[in-house]
């Protein structure tokens, strides 16, 4: 193999590896941005819920959530929000899960998990196993199981 062909082959391999790394990196970045946007949207939703609660003294109904959810920034990325106010009593602790949305990342290095809104308005990301264990301790007997679509 001549020096020119060897150089050409090395350049081809370098470009191929750089392109592959860029594609994988951008897929990961896309999923990270989607997760961040979902958390931001859930934070805005939590703010609206807390405003309603401070004004009226109770958690809003599901219809309020359905109306407001589409008005927050990043509503598309928040996905299917499960709202649990119906099963939360008036004396529930602040760390009770009020709403959650599952986020799956099939094409990424990010783990699947849930964007969780707590009763005090805080939003966090929980890995699937940790979330399911936490929800199992808080779930009411009459509440729909998590595995239902």
C-alpha cells in the first residue's frame, strides 16, 4: 500500500469515527434537552397548581390540569401527565407525589425515568425503579396501577 493510499484510509477512518461520535452525541443531547424541557414544563405546571391551591385552599381538579398543561412552555415534551390529587388527603406531607410523567430514552445513554412533581411544588427526575418503589408506598388502593397505559 502506498503512502498516499494509507493516508487516505486513515483520513477516511478518522472522519467516519468523528461522524459516528457526533451522531451519538447529538442523540444524547436531544434526549437530555427533552428531559430538561419536560422538567421545566412540570415546574411551570407546579407553579400554576400552587397558585390555585393558595387562592382556593385546595388542589385543582383534573380538568384544570388538562387546560393548563397545554399552556405551559414545553408542553409537548412533558408527555402524558398523571395527576394524583384525587388520592391525596388534606394532611399529606410535602414530599407526596402530586403528578408525574414517564420519559423514555430508547436511543440514548440516559436512563428511563419519571419527571415528578411533589406536593410542595418541587420537581425532580427519578429513575424508573426508584420512582416505582416510592409510588408503591404512596399509592392508594383505589388508584389506577402504574402499569396501565
